[in-house]
């Protein structure tokens, strides 16, 4: 049973039954906690889970603005368990991904969550890609990625009969899983350990309280007040925010710099028609081109048996805008007025126009995919789902490729930790990220 405090009514999340306390007055009876975690995505849930398992003697609450958990990036992603090939050797991203993948497989096995270790081929289709592919292999070895090997064209055909390439990097440790299911399982662990989850709580103020909690003899034991858009208040000793697409705005509430800025990029997928699923067995990826900011199109099997193709990468006109026509005036203005985005666009104008064109014209997207599977035709695909990526940018237009922590300023600064950026692959790395964030919390706060 997954129990959630929510004054919006009873909802269902898959097979999980949500038990509700409907009135705000009831919620306020238990509105003081040692630690509040803001954000119910996979990073916030993994961090809350890790913290409560380390400190079961403390009281924890997790605050989520939506009526359910893990509805955004955690529930709108490719579902891949990455192995850690791409990242700079020795970097935090590389270490967290490699450890995170191992922890993810162990967690799913322990909890009985379904997954498939279907592997991945990174395929070179042009001779000029081969040196980059070999360099990627060396990088993966330095990152201690398991079971990597190189294969020739014959090996590619044996693994993926309809895929054409001259050389490929084989990563059999890559897998797939339903990351939202995993995130909800983290939430169950958190509640089973005594944590409280409050949904429908959109935080719009984090500040120091002026008085103690009414009816409490603890005085100012809970000096931080977290208020939502409906006027409800939660009091706590310490705050951790993991806001994903809104992480920059949450941090600015407590006086942090507006940079790095979160700029939303939407990725639109095509879906292979079921009768053509035989064309793809496992993940098929391109060799990354360092000239471009994003990876490029790939073939991704899903746990439900479908095959996703893509995505492109275009500016979203709304931070949680999963449809082409979704629009939010503030989000759009914030993005276009940001010098960092302007500089990124100017450096990649041709690439960006191409991505927009491929998003509108399915045939252009299919043409790219045919480089890997020539038998694929326009009639074999349909438009599929979309996801929105919270891309952190600095003012020079550089993609912020590492974690950014901030504590705010003034009286709240010593009691608040903002996770300003948790870069991809955050889902794969989530348990390892949770460990790292818990370490950071313990180093900053007197838990």
C-alpha cells in the first residue's frame, strides 16, 4: 500500500492505491519535521529514501506539487539503464553512473521490479566515426564499464540482423526499466521507514519563521517555514530541494543566483508500429558527434514491448510542455531573454533548425534512422510520446554538465540545500546520487 497525504482527493497511480487525508487542518496536526525534501521526482525520492534510512530517528516529509509522484522527467524518459560509457574518466558523472547502474540492477532484483538487460550497440556507419568509436571504447574501459567489446559488421548483423554499420561498441550491461515504477518504489521505501509524503503542495516560499509552532513547547526548534500557493505551512529544521525543471526558481526563493538557468528542451519520439518490432532487438545508438550539444537519434526498446525512435531536441515553450502547442508566457520569456540560450542557439543555429524540421517532418527523422536500419520506412512509424529535459545553462551558453549545489543567503542559508542541477543520466544514477546528496546534507547540517 502506497499512502500519500493529499487534500486534492483520491488518485490512482498504476496498481498503487493512494490513501488520502483531505483537509488541510488534519495535515497541520503533523506539520513539523526535522527535514523537508521538496520535489517528488526520482532524485528527490532517492535522496529522501537514503536520508531516512541513515537517520531513522529523525522525522522527514517530502513535498510534491503534483497530485502524484514522479510525473515529469522521472516518468517521461527513455527508460534506459545506462552503463557509463560516455562520460569523462574520473568525473563525478562517470563514477555515479557506473555505481548507479549496479545499484539499480541490485535494487530491482531485490524488489522484484521488472527489467531487461538487453544491451546496446553504439554503431559507426561512416568511416570517419570509427576513431571516435574507438576513443569511446577506451573511455568506457577507463570508467570500469562492464563487459565492453568491439565488433565488426558481421558481429553487428549477428546481434541486430537489420542494423547496418561498419563497426560497433557492444555494451551488454545496458538495460531498460520503467523508471517511474522504480521512483514510486523509492517512495514506498521512504514511507515504510516512517516518512510522510504530501502531494498537491506547490512551494512558493522558504523563509525563517518568526515564532514557534503553535501548541508546541519546542520554541524555535523548527525555524524554517515552507509555504505553498494555498497558504499551508510546513515547519522544519532543514530543507533539501530537488526541483528538476523548477530547480533554479526554487533556489531563487531563498536568495540564490538565477544562474545556472534551467532551459527546457523537448524531445519528440517516433514509435515503431508493433508489426515491425522485429527490426530492433536491443538499444541501437549513434556515435556521438562532439560538434553538437545533444546525442542524436537512437532505437530504444521499452518494457511494454514498444520501440521508441528518436528523439529530436527542441526548445520547449513550457517547462512541463510535452506537446508542440504547450505554451507558458513566463517560461518562454525566461528562456528567450537568457543570454546563455541566445549564445547556445547562435553557435548551433544550423543544428537547431534541423532538429525543428525533423520534429515537424517525420520523413526527415526516418531518413536519419535509415542510416542504421535501411529497411525502415515512413509507413513503419507513428508519432510517439515526448519528454522535457531540464538542461542547465550558464550565461556563456555552455551546458552545465555537473552537479550544482547552493545554500541560499541570509538566515535560511545554513539550513537549506538546493540541488540546482542533477544532470543526465539522473535516473540510472539515482541511488548513487541519493548517497552523494545525503553525504552533502550531513556535511552541511547537524543531523
